[in-house]
C-alpha cells in the first residue's frame, strides 16, 4: 500500500502548487448566532435599510456541501469585515448590538475567567473575528469541500456563496480538478494522509488538501488533451445530473437519473485510474480501502 501511495504522489503535482496555494478556510465569525441569519431576518434588515444588502452574503455550513451538487442554503452571513464603517449600515449595527456583550473581544489584561465575549484580537465588537483577507475569493467560481466527511464531497459553486470554518475552498473553476478530487484515487491518498475522527470521518482541511497529487495535462499532446476534455465533459454531466435529480420527487425517473450518476461516476474513475497509471491489482487495493472506510 505504501508503494502505491508513493507512486500516486509521484504521478502528480501537489494540489497547493497546482492552484498557486489558493486553498482557504471558510469564515470563522466568533459568534454565528449574531452573524448568521435566516431569510426573514435578511429581508427585514434590507427593508429597514437597503444598504444592508451590500454586506449580507449567501452562506453555507459544512453539512450543506454535497458531492457534485450545486450548493443551496437559506442562510446568510452578515459580513462585517475588518475596517468596515458600521455607521453606514444602521440596521446591521442595531441587529449586532443585541449581541454586543458576547461580541466584545477579550482585553489582553483581563485576569478573570468569566469573560462573556469573544477571544482576544484586534477586531472591533461588530466585526467578523477572522480577518478573511481573501474574502473576494468567495465571490468567484470555486470548489468547496466540507472539512470533516467520510468520502470526497467536493462541490462546485458559481453563486458567490460564503462558507463557514467547517469548509475549505479552492479558488478555481477547473472542472478537470473537480473530477480528480472526487475520484477514488484522490480519496485513497487523502485517507492515507489526513487525520481521522470518530465514526469513520476524515479531515479535509487545507493542510491535507494541499498535498493531494494532481495529474497535470500536456495540452500539446492531442491524446492527453482529449482525455482532459472527456473528463471535463463527464464532470459537467455529473453537475447537470445532480441538478436534475434534486428537481425530481421520489419516482422512477429520479431512480433512472441516480443510476446514470453512478455510471458517470464510474467512467470518471476509469479515466483517473488511467491518468495515474493504476494497475488492476492497485485498483483492487484502492477499492478495498474505500469500501472498508465506508463500513466504519
């Protein structure tokens, strides 16, 4: 198994390098109760002050991320990032003031244990706890993965969702990469290098994601380009199939779509096995390990 792992790592470029290290953690607010709101609250704040809409973002939790599915959520994030002039958003300021005691950063010279607010930091009481200097990456097409899952669950987002600290984002619109990451080959490597959690879960965090070997394509080679294009076509089909599946009620038509999803998934794995030069024997190891992990 170690020989197979070494072979796979040698077959590709580390994901971090492949995407120019544009792998980021989701947003840590410090108090979701204050900053994460439902549609009703969002609509009220925008009605009270239309400018509120400028800093209210569609928001995902880790559990909202499903493999190949377009993310959906009725949650929103009040994104008051560092340096914001809160006076420009009176409705938001009023809303957050209801939580002010619990939002205050703990003073460095505070001696007692009974601090009601957030941890020490250079943020203001009304600001998101993390600096999130890379916030513009959430506004662009990206791959999102839940931080703790049993098997690869990478989704593609083109709707400018922000996401919480139980997710990681990869700032790219590369559907070839999405197919590689959701493959059994990639998951075999991930399960070999990442930390495990109770119940058969694995940590899909930036420190592990950046190590995944991504097979690069020589676009000057017609056969390699053809393989790349075929994989992208299949991934595009997967996105469409999942979208169709989720629009259907339980029915024979939905079951038909689910069967096509399974077949398309197998076709993607076939291509990825070929790209990484995986033999029949090595495929058996990968499939067996994955099967065992799913039984945990």
